[in-house]
C-alpha cells in the first residue's frame, strides 16, 4: 500500500474497484450495481419512484443509467425480469424478485467479506465513522459559504 497518496485518491480508487467487483460478481446475471441497489432497497418494502431516487441519489452519477431504465426500461430492467411490480404509486418486489434478491444477496455478502478481508468489525466501524465525520465537516464548510481569502 502507498500511504503517501491522499484520501481522495483512495476513495476514488476503492469506489472504482467496487464497481468492477460488482460487475464481475453480477456479470452472468446481466445486471450491475444499480440493479442490486434498487433490488436491495425494495427488499425492505415498497417505495415510490421519488423515494427510490432520493434513497439512491448518492450512487447515481451524471451519465449513469437512469433509475427508471433500471426499474422498468426495456431489456434487463427489474420489471422486465418480473422482479418488480407497481401497485398504485408504489413499486414492490414480486415473489420472483424476492427470490432473486436472496440469491444475489449471497453473492454480495461474499464480495463484502472479500472487501473487509482481515479488518475487524471495530476497524470497519471506525473507518465508516471517520469518513462520516469528514463528510460532515465538508458539508458544514460548504454550507457556511465562508472561503479563505
């Protein structure tokens, strides 16, 4: 490991590696990380499009596939696979969707164990806490509007 690189490098590098790992883990299913994120969010209960968009906004970067396309677009969308259905304004998992979520969750759990490797639960918790504090610091600074002269 090259500890001389700044945290921004490691955050971007890890995020890129996680994207690649998701792609490799899910490639044979012809789905990606965004499919999983929507499927996993819906596994907690029905949600409106707006709720899903809000919940997953940090993961949908400019130029990425739109949530609507992953939800119910042509091709490999969740709806096209029969994994979701809409009742009123709420989207929910079908029985097939719940079964798919369970199968895919096992793969994701394996990937997460790989990412964590030899880290202890305490080290993971401390890392997440540290990143959370750093994010809050930057959010507060941006909200203050004060800039160095």
